[in-house]
C-alpha cells in the first residue's frame, strides 16, 4: 500500500458495535462513483459463500453494523457548494449508522462529494439524487417523515427539540445562503443550533454532525434499540455488505 493512499475502512481492529452505547444518551452520485478506483469483479456465488471466507471478527463487525442501522433518521443535503462538506456529512451519517442520504447537486454536473474525504463511507449508504431540496423533502414527507431544515432564524426551534418519536430527516442547505425558500416551505419546520461564541454559525458539516448525532441517539433511545430494520431487511443488508466488504478488501481477484 502506498504511504499516500488513505487506509481502507476495514483496516485495523474490528470491534463490534455495542448496542448499549447506541441506545443510551451517548449517542453520490454518478460523478463520485466515476472517480472511484476500479474494483475487481467478484466471481459468481452467493453471499453466504463470501460470508464463510470472513474471519469471525469481521463477521461480528458486519452483523453489529447491520443491527445498528437506522432507516428512520436521514439527512438531506440541499445544494451544498463544497464537495468536501458533502463528503464529510456522508461520512458522519454512515458513522452514526444511518441507512441513506438524499443529495441535491449545487449545479447540474457538479461533483457532489470528495471520495478522499468520505473514505468509502458513501459505499455503505444508499445515496439518493434529487433535483431540488423541495422535491426531496416532499418525497420524505409522503413516506411519513418529518423534515426539519437547519436555518439561522430566531423563531426556529432548538435542535434538541426536534421530535425523535417518529421518522425524521434533517435538511442542510447551501453554505452561504442556507436552505432555498422552496425547500423551507416543503419542510415540517426549522431548527437551529445555539451559538455561545462570536461566530454566527458552525460549518455545515459540523452542524450536521452535532444535530445528527443528537437525533440518532434520541431516536435510538425512543426505540430502546440500536437499529430499526426488520429481520428481512437486515438479512438483505448483511448480504450486500458482505459482498462489498469482499470487494473493498480485494481478497478476490477478477476471473480471467
């Protein structure tokens, strides 16, 4: 491995997620994928076969991640300018155990995320592309989510007051202009993060990390569980992660 190459997510000790930690109070799109390094194709075979090739530690790690996945908390990134910010939020979302993220490019054809920042985290998420933030918010509300937009408005509720007793999404808008007016109208409401210093606001990736970490912990507390996927969904996700882990680890070479 080149010293300039960032480490793969699976390098290092594979410690299972502790459900007690998660349930308590602690708690890209084609442009991106096109820049990924070519990955070897896996020979035909079932996920069960590849699962059998993994060490018990790796199996425990994958299963613990699957069991901790939250479908009922998600994030909408509405026209962020800096792809590094988008990538950082995707990495945070995956690290917090979210299942998916909805992304709106700043302009058509723009790269929405930077792969070296995501550290492959985007591959473990379902990334949904949308044309506008309003479209993404309206779609989520039809699915039964409440959608709350981060907004510098004194009338917005505190981020700690966003309800966690139902499926919920947080929307973050453009770094300079905030959420578009149409996006705000499509949302359930707005939230804010109080500031104790002289600066007006946090960087959007930091704001997302603060709010999503709190909301994910609150949602797990409400569920009294680390994750919310059904058993069939967990089985399907484990199979998907098993095949992806085999590719990322490059344990199998393409057939000739």
